[in-house]
């Protein structure tokens, strides 16, 4: 059987002193260390978030730089293509002018040749008429 005597009060006092000692010597320092660790982890998380944001900003800046460079390259390429097309048009126009000049000269030469042949034929028309008449009649005219 359990007897309640003065040892129960000593046990209760001993228990309370032990709780106080454990709280003072063990639990409070451990809780302080856990709190410091939690604060340190929170600080590191904040630093990680800030670093992630900086990385995102730099990535966006990089992407924007690439877009700008591509746009500038496209503008330069278009300008070069326009210059090349203008040069091509000039060359084609010059070739067309030369071809038209040559064609005009050839036509002029042909016209001169036709006129020369026509004048020759006109001069010899009488001769041809006599030859044709002789061949048709079968005698000299």
C-alpha cells in the first residue's frame, strides 16, 4: 500500500527543482539555438530569394539584349538587301539602256541595209523586167 508521508513533498519539491534546472540548463539554451538557427535559415531564404530575383532580372536583361541585337541585325540585313536591290535595279537599268541602244543601232543598220537593197533593186528593176519578159516570151525583148 502507498503511504503519504513527508517523502511525497520531498519528491514533489525534487521534481519542481529538476524541472526548473532542466529548463534553465538544457531546454532554454536548446530553444535559443533553435531560434537562432530558424532566424539564420530565414535570413538565408531571404538571400536566396533576393539572388533568384537578381538572376531573373539579369536573365530578362539578357533576353532583351538578344532581342534588341536580333532586331538590329534584321534592320541591318534589310538595309543591305535594299541596297543590293537598288544596285541590282541600277545594273539592270544600265543593261537595258545598253541593249536598247544596241537594238536601235541594229535597227538603224538594218534600215540602211534595206534602203541600200531597195535602191539597188530599184536601179535593177528595168533589168529584171527584161529578163522576166524574155523568160516568159522565150525571146529577146
